[in-house]
C-alpha cells in the first residue's frame, strides 16, 4: 500500500493509505452500522487502486468516472464478485454483484466525505470530487420522493398472507416461526425501525409511562428516542411473548432480546434478520405469482426487489398518507431535517396528477377537477 505523502504537514499518525483510512473510520467507532458501510466502500476503492498500482494521492477527476463504471460492473468478475464469506476466507470477494445507481451514488457520497477528511488531516492535498461539474446531481443523495415502498393494496395483501395460519398438522417449530415472522413485519411496519434497531431491541425497551406504552430506541448517532406503541403493536407483542412462555407485558429491567432464535433465547443478528425478511419477501412473491399470475406481475416484481428497509419506507409513507402530522412523523422517523421526512408526503403528487388530468387533447371530454 502506498506510503505517506512527502509534501505538506500530516496531522494524523499514519504511514500508509490503509492506516490513514483507518484513522478516518475510527471517527465512526460509536456507530457500528455506519462504520461497516464506510469500511466497505473505502476498502473497495483501496483494492481497486491497489490492483492498478496506485494510491489515494494519485486519484484524479477522470478516475472517478472509471471507478463509478467499475462499481456498475466489477470485472474481472471472478476476482471481485462472490457470495458472502468471512473477510479472512480465501474465497472472500468485496462485491455480491454490480451496484445499482443509488448504491453507486451512495458510494461516491461516502468517498467524497473520506477524501474531505483526509485533505483536512493533511494526508492528501487534493479532493478530486470537488471537480465534478455534476457534483450536485451525483453526490446529493437526497431524492425528491421515496419510491422504495409497498403501496397500500400490496401491503394489505402481504399482511394477509403473513397471517395465514400454519397447517393443522404444523409442528411447534412452524408455529414459532409463524409468530416470529408476524412480529418482525408488524414491528417494522408499525414503528418504522431500522434493521439494526430491530435486532438490538430488548424486551425492556417497551415500557409503560402514565398508562401509555412506549418503545425506547437508540438510533443513528447513538441518539436516544421514545416512540409511541400503537395498540396493534402491543397485541403482536403479547402474542409473541405468549409464544415464548412469558407474561403478556414486559417488566421494567426484564432481560432478553425481543427477536430470538429457535431456542427462544439467542438474539437474532442483523444479518440473520436481513436474510429472514428477504426470504419472506421472495416467498410472498412466489405466492402472489401463483395466485394471480401475469395480472400481478408488477406487484410480484416489487416484492422480489424489496429489502428490509422498504418496510421502514412503507411505514412512514402510509403514516403520512393517513394524515400523521409532519412533526410527529419526523419524531417517529428520527430525522434531523424535516425535508428528509417530507419525502414521504405523496399527497401533492396525487393532487397534481388529478388537476393535470383536466389538460387534454381536443375532442376529449375534460376530466372533472
């Protein structure tokens, strides 16, 4: 790995690009999920540069286009792409497949921040991202609206499917898995948690205050918040606790994770939870395809594309459509900026579409406004 630059004053203790990047990553040690995401993107860039025999200081503006193209198609594939493996395994690869446009944009956003920090630290003298003429389009990761969510009819079908009881001769294990899956999807939809927050949830995080149930959560940036628990979530919690052989409601200081493995004790990890939700989406897609065929092709495709984070988007979008005030929606989402929460407001789109329908070609009866 390239050694420390010879020009300028360096303000961090590092002797290589890898060590300098490690210093940057250390700034996120209190946010494990952010740290993992940032480490992944930094590692991919360092490996790409290493394969070309170059270092961070040699990255130029035109290289950013080449790198973005590489993210869209990591080649040679056998060198870069492979199934999940432990980082130390011989067959570990940095990619599971090509990155989508939004994932490529997110990668560039992260790397832009890394370069800015390394310039400030004196490790680098130049940030090539600042020369991108279309920098605002490429690196502003905000969108005009949230698209990755399930529209209400599809969500209602999915929830009905999730609630179909196991067969009469189903085993205790199958009943357990059925109740756990209902809780996971209900929890995700009713309280809009991030997947790491779901995996970290404790039974004692649900508490009673002045006759009202709340969920205590530590979110991004280690920010503590409390979210109102709606009646349907409390019912799901009671049913899940009954499955575990526990009393209906959590007690103050009660030990134990909310989401558990088959032994009823072990906590579900982030990756296990991610795979479980993705597997459920795919099984639901198969069921919908068998039920409705080509008539539901678009809905089936959305289920196959859905990730766990879609459930958070679905929750916040449906709350906004139900009339939850923006200030309360922002508190549930735990957004620092209201304009982030406003992405979930689709009411103006509907009204715009309704009024635009009145504008048509000659000879057509105008739509009522």
